[in-house]
């Protein structure tokens, strides 16, 4: 069984998906925070993304990396820069130095958050980040391309919508991804024999989707969950439009008005 390093292992996506990943990989869990409830089959490698020596120790000997680490919402530039720009570079560089080729990068829908909801977009559109956070994810995608084509890495960037047990509101009916569909997509990034550098959207089989996810399907992705199964419940509880067209009309939703300086 191969060993998978998960950075950001104390976060919500990792916590939801670790039991599913354990069915396929030995897990090494890395975060600067305490990782909740590691099992005897999981090892913990505490590392800050700013500490290259610690990162190299965490990366050493693994077969692949799922990079969930970093700052997951909008913040001031210093925070985003250190965690998501410098930290992401450090992770890719540590992988290069330790000879780890397979990297799945947790990008975000917020790299393209300023596209209108009325428009269906593929992965080849120019980025339109809605925040400094979204900008950092666009940087990570570009960094993945650099390391793939210059250094021979095999990189899958997933523009994650929202990974939860079920969609929480109207917007998430378009972007939701179940944990097991997320794991399936990550496994493609870790195991597809012909992968070099690819970008896909992280969503389940959603009727209300704003994204053309044909690139994921081309790579073999076959989601098993549907947001529409939750639509009746979600729409009954949804508060409706906010009245701010930036939030209501753009794919990035509330991130399009978020501001932290």
C-alpha cells in the first residue's frame, strides 16, 4: 500500500475524507495544528509550511501528496502570502528535493469567482479570482504547471467547490462535492498513468452546475453523488437572494465582496 501525505490534515476536508483515504493508502498527516484523533495506522508529521526542513521531513518517503494546507478563506495579504504563496512554493520545492512526483493541489472555485453564474465555464478560461485567497489558488495552479513541465512532477489541481456531507444552501447546489466523490478525484490525480498537469473542478453530479467538468470526465472521473437529491430541503431553508448583485450573480458568492486589508 502506498503512502499519501495530507497537508492541512487538521482541517475540515481532511477530517471528512481520512477514513475513505485509509481504504487505499497509508496516511501521513501534516499540519502545524494538532491533528484530531489519528489512528494507529496513521502517522503524524507536524510541520509549518514556512519551515522547509520540517516540510522535507514530512515529504520524505511518501508516494504522493494531497496539499490541503494553507489559509482557507480571505485574509490580509501578509497571511495569504505566507501561508498560500510561500507555503505552497515550499511544499512543491520540498517534494522536488525529496523526489516526490505526484501532487494533488487543492485549488478553489474562487480562482474563477468573478465569472457570472449565467455562464458555464471550463478549465481553460482565464482566471478571475474574487479574493486574495482566490489569487493564491491561481498562483498554486501555475506553480503546479511549472513543476510539472520543468521538473517532471505529475500534478492535478482541483478547483474545489464545497466538500461536505450535503450541500448547505442554494449556491452550493451548483458547486457541492461529496467526500467520496472528492476522494475519487484525488485518486485519479495520484494514480492516473498519463497525468502531467491537469486542472479539474471539484464537484459531484450537479444539475445546477456552472462548470463544464469534461476534463475530469476525460481522466476517468465518474461522480456517484448528486446535489439535486438535497435540493428540496435546501431550497425550503434557503433565505433567497441577498440583494447585492455581486454576491447573487457571480459564482464566487460572498467572496466577491469580502475584504480584509
